[in-house]
């Protein structure tokens, strides 16, 4: 435990993001004329409207976690039903919001702050004691967000933002966050203290990536996990990929995430014993795994990859993924883009 803490202190806190307010992309919900319910959104003065995403609609590597079309009109439950896997397997499916915001309002809020067709944010509400994860980051399309999703507008290249995203979703970073979050919110003042890797780390070589820079090893895995629907095409193109989205495959996704997590344990310099200790500090993850798989599968997969990366470093041979096809392979994508007119919001 003490060794793990000392290893983490080598890494700097996250740089101060560009100025933004918690609701920078949307405004406050009590400014009612700017927000429209599901019955209103297509018929106001010819304006184009965009969804307003709430924290309960997103999760790590999943911008389609919760869908208001799955509940009765007007109902606002504390937690939305999870989107079923058969819908996640559709590249055309987008979650349905409770509120819609005029496009010009969104553009005005983002002007001078962010010009891309996607955004990186994280859930404000958390609980380091009882939640599955403390830092729940997500890349979402260019939509409005309420103040339950806080946004980070980075000046880094999109490829480095993708690496930052993977870092924020890692267990080792989450372990550090749990030592800092004392209440039920992850506000900017705490987020800025998180010991993320410096951008320069991703440009350098490491045993994790063999002979190339780390970003080249991380990016295919982040891409396949993130780009699962056409509404994040802008993100994919910004990181250099111009093909169709990747199919949602839960088993592949578990292995992709294990590879990323094992890599970050190595990048932070944690030993195998420290890695084991950190994973054992996530009891909710363990219980969920044991209920679904009869074992702590997440920990087993991460330690297997951790050992494989260690073996590759000792032998001088590059790590070879157990996934076949390998990460972000064209064989695991959807078909080419369908007719845009056939892409509904909500399936």
C-alpha cells in the first residue's frame, strides 16, 4: 500500500483545464425556455435541437449507457435502465434525452472553448465508498450537458486526449481518486489533483509498447472501445481513423479494458503485488464479477495481461494481444455508413 502510494506520487496532477463552468455546454436547468421536453424538440421556430446528456446516460467507454425512451414519458427516475446489448450492437442507435437544447445555444456556449465534434467529460456525482468506480469519464458527441457532467477542454492533440481518457478510466487512477474524494462529488478542484500521466509519457517508448511510442499501442484499444456508433465519427476521424464504428462485443471489450488497465499499472510502476492489492480494493467490482461470471474475472484478466507484458519486457519481444482479430481490426467493424436519413435518434 505504501509502495503503491509512493509510486503514484511520481506523477503530476492533471493540468488546469481551459476556463469552463460545470455547465459550460448547456446552461442551468432552471433556465427553462432554453430546455425542451421530448414532445417539443422538433417544432420551435424552425430551430435545430440537440440532446442534453445527463450523467446517468454515460459510463466509461460507453456514451449510450442510459436511455429515456426506455421509461414512460415525463418520468425522471434516479437511475435509467441500462441500454440492452442488442441496441448497443447497433451503430445507428443513440440514446434519447429528457431535454433538448437549441443548437445555437450550444454553439454559443462552446465558442472559443471547443471546436470539435465530441467532448471529454466525467460524472460529478460519485461515492468513493460504495460506487463501482469513482472516476466515471466518457467521450460523448457534441451535445449539451447538464451540470452533472463536467467537461475538460484540452489543448492536447485528439490522440493524446484519447490516452488521457484511457488513463481516467484506469483502475490505478481510480484507486488514487478514492484517496482524494471525501464526499459525493468530483468537482474541478479535486479533478485537477488527480495524478494523471503527463502528455510526454505517451510520446515516449516503454516496454508496454515494444519499440514504438505508447500512444500507438493505446490508441487502437481506446478507439475500438469508444467508437461503437456513428455519432462519434468525428472523434474517430480526429484520431486518424476513417472507417465505420466497431461492433459491440462484451467479451472483446473485457479483454481490451484488461489490456489497458494492465498497461497503466506498468506505466505507473506498480509491482504485481501492488496491482493485486489495488484490484482487491474494489469490492463492488468483485461482487459484480462473481455474480456474473463466478469469479473475479476483471482482476484475473488484468493480472494475466500484466504478466504477459512483464514476460515481453524480460524477453525483449513485443507483447502480442490474445485478441483475434487484434484491437481495432477492420474485421470487427460494422458495415459502411448507411443512408443518413435512416439514422434515428433512439432505435
